[in-house]
C-alpha cells in the first residue's frame, strides 16, 4: 500500500511539473506595455518561489522511496527509477524557471535604466533650451555677450555617454520585441528634440562668437582712435601753450 501511495505521489508531482511548465514556460508573452512587463516579472518571481517550495516535497518522496527500497527491494527499485525521472525533470524545471525569471528581471532593469537615462538627458535638453533662449535678447555689451557664450558652451560640453546608453538600451529591448512601440516613440521624440536643439545651440554659438569678435575689433579700433586723439590733443595743447601760429603747424595739425 505504501508503494502504491508513493507511486501516486510521484505521478502527481510529475503532473504538477507538466502544468507548471505549460503555464510558466510555454506561454507566448508579448510585452507591449510597462504594466505587462512588470506583471510578467512578478508572475515569474511567484513561479520561482512556488517551484522551489516543492523541493521539500521532492526530498520527502526521495527519502520515503529510499526507505522503502531497504525494506522491499523489488518495489523500491521500480519507484527509484521513476523517482530519478521526477528528480531530473524537477531540476530541469527549476533551472528553466530560474533562468526565465532572471531574464525578465534583467529586461525590467534595462527598461528602468533606459527611463533614468532619458530623464537625465531630458533635463539636460531643458537646460540647453533655457540657455539658448537667454541669448535671444542680450544687451549690446561685450561682457554680456561673452558671459552668454561661455554659459552656452559649458552646456554644449555635455558628454555623449548617456545618449550612447539610451541608444544601446533601447535597441536591446526593441530587438527583443519588448516594449518596442513605446520605446521607438520615446527615442524618436528624444532624438528629434536633441537634433533640433543641438543645431540651434551651435548656430547661436557661432552667431555669438562672430558678434563677440566684431565687438572686440570695434573696441580695439575705438581704443586706437582714442589714443590717437589723445596724442593729437596733447600736441595741439602744446602748440597753443607755445603760442605757435596755425600756419606754422604741420598740415594735419592745421
């Protein structure tokens, strides 16, 4: 009777493993929204816990069959053969569910990481847009133009590492058919804004550089002219002081 019960337990265990395999490993999942992906991760975590909890039952079956084999070798030997199959299938099921759970957790982590990088780069784009707008109405002063140019250039020196991460993470998920529509839409909007603002910022940078160069050249010309007028003023003052007649002066002084 004990052998019959153990055989029944083995059959039930094998049936449960077949159902678990169909439910957790053979279903075709489509992750088209973050909620679907998150739910799949949680489901696989529960599946892993459920499968691992059966380890106690498997060990009890194994011990009972070994004990029976010592008492009734003929019955125990047959059950031991079935037990080996169940143990092998159970270990395979555990490994596959662990693997799928790990994969889904990695995918979810990849999605969260992508969102974090997008948030960082969006904040940078907002800052860049603000700096560009600030260069629109500058006072006609060299210091103001120079400060605006330096401020814009400091933002433009932003490293490209985050954008590289965004591209690689997004492509990895899209290649796996995971959240591909949502990610493609997000990347398209981000890249379009990045290209637009980058071109506008570089164009404004060139304009400011040219404006700054013109102002510096004008300042230099005014300085040279001022120095020349100062020299002439001092010369004329000396002529007047010496009561020199205008017709005795050089032509330029007259």
